[in-house]
């Protein structure tokens, strides 16, 4: 089975996630936005072998540390979707504007698309393209564990912002209802910020995307 640890990073307390195969101890890091020493310490303490970086989308607090971590540990980068490349190219400007440490651009070894799979050890994550917060946002789903890593698509009691360039509210709601809800009410998810929840709970209570809003 897959194991995971959430590592909050950056002043925005972004939920960077470390996932690993319990049998082989191979691991992936999701959205290493910064505080790389904290991430490396967790890897060392858990005794896992980091084999790749995977990204949900290219906002600074999610990918600000990707280039440095990939270079430091010679790791391949997978994701996000190609539609977020314009955000990657703006990382240095994002960092300067937001008062973050220097953040370099990068080119993923693999852009991710709907239906792709990410392998580590004996485990795999399904990729679903969920635009709306950003046009190239993807989420990761581990079917056996009923665990999803959804970045800034969905939060406990809220959804991602859509007022950034190429964000769109209707597109985001469609992504949630067609790409997340269809995975099952019993799926637990790690959001990009804040506490975990389940899709079933959000379908009942989330004021933006609950079933009662859609007849």
C-alpha cells in the first residue's frame, strides 16, 4: 500500500506531500513549493528513496522549489499539464513579486495528461486533468488506498480561486463534479492547503459544489 506524509511549506502553508511504496520504499514528492531542508529532513527520517517530483500545477507556492530540488537530487520532474507552462515561465517574477526566495523555471521530463499513470515502486497514481484554478492543473489518485492529492482544485469547505490568469469558475466546478466526484464518496483527499476531507463530505456540505446546488 501507499503511505504518505504531509509537509506544510512556504509562508502559505502549502501541503507538500510525500508518498511512498511500503514494500520498496520508493517515494515521490508532490508540489515541493519551498522549504527544501524540511522536505529533505522528512525523506531522511522516513528512510525512503525519492525517485521523482510530481506537480499538480505551477503556482509559486506549489513549485517554487522544484528546479532546485531536481538539480540537487538529480530527480526527474513530471507534471503539470502543458497548459501551465506560462506559469512556470513566470516563476522568477512570481517570487520577486511575492517576496519568496528565488524560484527558477524548469522543463518537466514529462508533461501530464488525462489518463496518464505515475509509477513509483509497486504503486501507481492515476492522473486526471482538472482545469479551472489553472488551465493545466492535474490531480493524482491512488485507487487502492482511495486517496487523492488535489492541489488547489478543492478544499475542505471551499474550492480554488479562479481570479488568476486563465482561471474559470464554471470550468473548475465542472472539473470537480466530473473528475473528482466520479472517484467515489469514500475517497479521502489532501488539498493544497488546510485539512483533509472526503469527497462525500464535500458533496454534502461544500457551499460551492454540494449536490444540493445542482438539483
